[in-house]
């Protein structure tokens, strides 16, 4: 078989291409610090790398969730501390009440409790990162408010709460200027706790009102004509926000506001109403005091629950940190390998490449092979 110049040239080019590829691969390994830069470098190792990266991604998500949960716990504790302080103050005011006191004293106590009630409403409506903390799934709906909205011409229902059953209930809806635009009389009266009444969105003249949020006030009396205390109804869901901290495991964060605040708001309103009507007796004082004490216990229990969750989160956080370090070490061993060994391989590839060029030039008797490639 005759070996031609073209055949020698083609073989030489193949060898040069092969050595160039190997030299480039070695250079990439040294430059990137990774033994595996594409799946073809080592398919089995690539599969392990992908699995490790997926694992690290899940660990990172759990750690992020734990961080979010800790932030919510901190915000919740600040809120609950303020609530507890207000409840203590309200309890002191109630227990210091004297049923024989004059109207001035009753009025002063009523005003103080009214202020505490409004502050508790504000705390129950605390927002965190744009969401209401105590609304559960209804995180974009204010949990406690005496207001009703019209959106795209469609009115929402009027939701209110009564401390006791009432035979007569009147609802006055006001606009942003405080002007009464609609008066509703509820023929069926109202039951204890939450009530829902449909509204057509019209004023007293039958005209559809414009979109917006309208306030309302409730007047209610029982069968004996005695005033029934009203308070802001809870509009959220039952339960609490859940955050996943590991596979098939989640912690329940801030509970719904109805469980935490409704009984307290009802008790305060009953006391305030009685003081305003000069009908505060020993039985009411005792009942209100007991309700506030129960509310304080409820808040304390919630603080203890959050503290237990914080401890659980701390344990899980350490676990995920340790596992992350372990997987990262394993990944580094597979992906990176020895930098020193990679440098030796690169040097060897460079030497081989030069030898191939020089040998090819000699065989083909070319003065300078680089002039032809």
C-alpha cells in the first residue's frame, strides 16, 4: 500500500486534533477547578452530582423556610407581648371597678377600656410582609373591622358579632365622610357571636353606591329592651399558617385571630356597654375579670407554643446545616478532585501537544507546521 503525502497529512491532523482536545479539556479542568464540566466527562459521576445538587436545593429551601418561621415567631411574640400588657391593664381597670362609683368614674373606666379595645383591634390586625398575621388563609382580608366593601358593583355581606342574642338589630352604613347612606333593620334579630347579613349595595333611596369601603355601626337590644354589646367579627379562617421544615413535616405558625381575640373583644365590649348604661354590677365585673384572665392565659399558652416551635426549628436548622456540609463535601470530592493532579495532567498534555507538533513537522519535512494549520 502506497502512503501518500495526503494520507500522512490527514493522519497528522487527526493526531493534532486529538491532542488539542485533550489539552483543552485539561486546561478547562484547571481553570474551572472541576474534574467534571460536562456529562460526557463521567456520566456516572454526573448523575451523582445532579442528585447531590437536588438534595442541597431541598436543604436550602428547608433552611429558608425555617428562617421565615423564626421571623414570624419574633413578630408574633412582639404582638402577643403587647396584647398581654393591654389585657393586664384592662383586668386591673375592671377589678378596680366599684359598683357604687359615680358616673364620672364609670365614664373614665369606660373610656380607658374603649382605648384598650381599639388597641387590641389594631394588634389583631397586625400585618407582616404585606399579609395579616391572624387571618390564616384570608391573609389579604382585614381580620377584625366594622366595614363592608363594594367591588365592581358587587357588595360584600355585612359581618358583625354580638355578645348575646338580640331581638332587634339595626345597621347604619356610612361613607368616608361619616354620612349615613343606608340603614338596615334586621327583622330576625341576631344570634350570639358572628352574624352575616346580605346588603344590596344601595343607599336608602335605592341608588347603587360606588365601589369602595364603607364603615357600619350596630345597635342591638334583647327581648327585654336591654342593649346588647357588639364587637368586630372575625373574618379570617380557622387554623394557622403552616410552614414546611422537612419532608412531610410542617409547623403551624400564628393561630387565627378568632381563637385569640374574639372572646376578649366580646368581654371588653360588654363591660364598656354596661359602664355606659350605668348597669355594671358585681356579677358583670366578676364575669369580665374572669374572661380577661382567660384571655391572658390564652395568650401565654400561645407564647409557650411559639417558644416550643422555636426550639424545634433550632434543632432542625442545625440538622440541615450539618447535612448540607456533608453533602457539599461529597459533591466537592466528586466534582473537583485534586487540583494538583489536574495541573500535572495539563503539563503533560502541553508536552505531548508540543511533541506531536514537532514530530509531525519532522515527518512531513515542513519548516514550520503552524504555517499550514
